[in-house]
């Protein structure tokens, strides 16, 4: 059923009144000139328009009244549901507040994680700079030296730079995958940022994070 609006009904009834007035005017003109073909034609047209407008207004009024009954019943049902679900509304408010607080807490934790990752990246760069200052540029057969990208080898251990955002982005994807495997974030592709060393450092950190989770 097509819903009838109050404006539509009001317009239809106004049109019907105007059509009736036009019919009365046409009847007066025709009564003054009963032999006029033009007056007769206009009278017949006015009859048709008035009848059509009257029927349309009547139909819309009936539909409006029927829909009014339905609207009132739905409104009553809605009011009853709202009263009976007051406890549910309170629970929804509490659960939403808890969710918001959890997200805020997670955001703060992410901020701390980003700061720690950035601090580690800076420490790696500082170590590379110190090796450069000592004139130690890494060679393939050497265990200690600075790389051109700022990362460092020290005693045979490579210390790559770190894409901090990439680490957290991957962690988020993994967590989302556990809950919603088909979520777009579960299939997100995180492009490299900061060069090959930062990507390598990201993957090293992710491996350590996954190992720490399992402990």
C-alpha cells in the first residue's frame, strides 16, 4: 500500500473543492447560453474534472483513515515496547559506554605502542649513526657496521628500522580476522612504508609480538 501523506490528502481535497467551484461556474455560463456549443463543451469538461477530483479525494481520504488506524496501532505498540524495554535501553547505554571506554583505552595503548616503536626506530638510527661516526660502514663479510639506510649490524645481529604504523596495522588486521574473517580489515594489504629496512623491521617486530602473545 502506498502511504498517503497529510499534504497529499489536503491537496486532493483542495483540488476537489476547486473543481466543484469550476463546475458551478460552468453550469452558470451554460444556463445563460444553453445553445452554445462552447459552453456545453466546457460544462462537460468541468463535470469530468469535478468527478475525477471528487473520486480521488474520496479514495485518498479512505486510504488515509485506514492508514491512520494502522499508524495509531503501531504508535501504541511502539510506546508499549518502549515502556517494557526500559531495562534493555539501560543495558544498551551501559554496553555502549563500556565499548567507548574500551576503544579509548585501546587508542591510548596504541599511542604508547607507537611511541615505543618510534623510540626503538630512533635508537636503531642512533646506533647506525654512531657506527658511521666510527667509520664503520657495513660490508658483507663484517659483523658490525652501519647500513646506508640508517640501520645497523652489531656483533652479527642486524637491527633494521621499524615501520611503527605497519606493525600496529598488521596487529589490528590479525585481531579482526580472529573475530570477523570476512571483514575488509581482515584482508587489508598494508603497503610498505619507510623503505625495505623498515618493512623488515616491521616483520621482525610482528614475529616477536606473535611469540609474546603465545607465552
